[in-house]
C-alpha cells in the first residue's frame, strides 16, 4: 500500500502569492493533519481534520486554511505568503488513536 | 500547554556504541508517545509508538520506555551503525477530546551522528 503522498515536493513562490499543497492519506485513514517544520526545529501543528471536519487548529494566522475531501485527501492553503512561511510542510494520516504516519513533505521557499 | 524537550541536542558516537536519547514532557495527560526518525531533507519515519498504559516497546535494536508520571521517555539504540545517523524526534499526543485531538507536540530533536 502507498504511504502518505504529498505534492508538490518543492516549490518557490513570491511574497504575497498564494499556495496550495496537497496530501493523500494512507488508504483507510480518515484523519489528516498538517505540520510546518522550519529548519532546525520540530514540526509545529497547523490543522487536523477527521471525516471532513476540522478537529484541531494550531497557533497559525488566518492566512492558513485547509479542507478535507470526501475521499479523505486534503489541501492546505496559505495566502499572502511571507518570507517566514518558508518551511517544510508535512502531512500526516492516522487511523483512530494509532500510529501517525507522515509523508515526505512539501518544501516551500518564499522569495 | 504541553512542552517537549529532548536532550542532548546533538550526539556523536563511534560505531558499535549503545546510546540513549532522552525526551521529557510537561503534561502527563498524554494518550501516547511516538518516536520518529528524520533524514536530512526528508519526512518523518515512525520508529516506535508507546501507548500511555505501556512501559516500553521494542523494535529490533531500538527500545523505547515511557514513565508517564515523571514525564519522561528514553530511546535506547543498541550497537549503533553509521546508517542510524539522523535526527530523532519524540512527540506526544494528548488524550482525545477538545481542540487538541490528534495534535502531536514535538521536541526539537536529537541530531545523531555515528561515525565508522
């Protein structure tokens, strides 16, 4: 079975632009979470969705939004990009309270 | 607010050594604790998951212990190899309910280098 897949793997955006990152969870997993990891730090929680409903939100501005689709895939949107948004964005999926699996991430560079 | 700390921040050892990585957390009301490995520029690979009711888990040369009451976990790596070189992260998950459901709180990681 395929693991958590994310796209794109790398992208470069200009300040003020908008970006959409995509995630497909492991088959059968209904929970998807998004994390931001800046260089040298541990991942920081952004959102968690379970069966298309938002179940948790981290301390991020309203420029960050997400949604989950009927097939449990998810998108993370970031508007009005800032230089400080440059980071590795990680998607994770899980089944109930079990092990959480991460994708390879999307590297976002804002210039 | 849950805070997770990992010590040491970096560790360099010769091949073959046994080593211990430490993780501490401030709120003992956790659902489980998970150890991850991260290679440079890559995503996270799950190593071990310990439920709050468990004391330890083992997988191959890895053994993780959990002392929830003292807010500590250790990851023991036996007979280290150069291929073990990576950043090791621990993360705690809160008890389901409220707005923190599914949220992992991570430490900053321990950068491990095993040299031949």
